C-alpha cells in the first residue's frame, strides 16, 4: 500500500473498534465523520454531519471576525457530536481557504487547545487541527478510495469539487499518473463567472443569464482541464470519473429521479443536469435539490467540462472524500511517520 498522506497522531496508534472523528475544514462546509474499523478491517462510518460555515466569500484566505465565530461554533458542535458518538480523538484538516490565511496555524492551534478542554457529557477528547496542502488533500482522498476498493477496476479520474479548490487524481490503485489541486472551487467560479440577472425592463430582450454564466464557465474550464489534464488522460484513459461528495451527490440524486432506470451517470445526463440548472431543458424534469442556485450552474459546468475533457466517460458518485480518507489513514498508519 502507498505511503500514507497524513502523519500519525501524537497520541499513539488506533486499534480496530476504537472510534475517532475527523473534520474537513472546507471553504464552504465543515464536515464531520465518526468511524472505526470493524474486526475484519472494513471501515464503519458511524456518524456524519455537515455545517455550513462559509469561510471566505471568494475562496481566498481573508477571514472576518464573524467568519471565525461561525467556524468556532461549528467546531464546538462537531466536538460534542464526536463525544456523543464515542470518539476518543478528533482531527481537523483545513483546506483551500485556511491554507491561504496567514494566521490559520496559530488560530487552529488555539482552537485545538480550547476544544481539547471542552467537556461534554462528562468527557473530553484530545483535538488536533491543522492545514494540509492541496497535494496532501488530493492524496488523502485517493488513499481513502483505494482503501475502500474503489480504484481496482482500471484507471479512474477522481474529482473532488470544493469551495476554494478542485482536486483531480488520475490513478489505478497505488499507481498515480497525475495528481493536481486547482484553484477552481465554487467560490472562485461564482466570482469569475457571475450570473448577471437583468432588470424586468431588460428581460424581454436579454439572453438567459444562467446560460450565459454556464457557457462562459464551461469554456474556461474546458480549456483549463485540457491544459492541465489532457496529456495524462490520453496516456492513461480512465474508465470513469469518480466524483466525491458535494455536487456529485446532487447530480446523482437528480439523475436517479430523471432516469430511474439508469445505472450510471452518462454524459447526456450530466448535460441534461446543466440544462436543468440553466432552465433550458426542453421537457419536464425533477426539481433540482438544493434549488437552482448559482453554485449549481457552475458545478454543472465543471462536471460537464471535465467529462468532455475525458472523452465523455461516465461518472460514478461516492459519498467518500477527504474526511473518510483521513480517518483510514490514522488507523492504517502504524509504520510511516513524518
């Protein structure tokens, strides 16, 4: 098995049956998982929870006092949830917005101490929060998917869409052909390709603002993906795109309602999702969930652009991502330390 991406805990090794908690400190959402390893070594995800935080309005590292307060409240809630579900330690990993904030490490260290001293139901657990690089984020996601057996059917293209960055990994089990973290998260795309809604007096003559934003975003992403991923995709053609959590879960739920008989998400389904988001799908379809917000416009443009760059291969959605990969890393990391 490949070297593990996240260093081992300073509190000793974790054994099968022991429960630990991991928080993904994302640009938009702080996501918690509490899990363990069963006696046969298979993971068991015991509890998941997501809290909308919105670290940075544009995906960059400028945090306001209000943002910091929301983040600390979310971390306190996740710590209490972790204790309630029997976790013996909590780890948190900051991604795009935090790794670009110059005060992130000092703030995370202070939060770690406060959370470690936070008592709930008569218990406290040690907490460790820190940032990780985009490269470590991508490798941690890949490692978790490999450990769960999702990478053993030939080359796949892993794609994780976050608020501040997008991770792409082309791999087959331990063999990694390309791993990049791109500054193309939803916050950035919303900023760069805004939906410019017209006034009522202009609406009769103006073009669909959702479609305009979608097309501009799609064309830009198509060029970027071709430049960053194209050569590797042609050298190691993947069987499918493995989309982790977030927008891919929304796409999967919508696709199942749109074509219940479909066993996978085809390019045509991905395209129809974009048409639904831009209000240009010509026939009835299920409502988008969540509602057709601007973020769905940009997420659908990104997923379609990536699919087209990869020659229209199908998409498979999974609810596993950074937090699950980090949890498995802590259980498996009994030899390698940094």
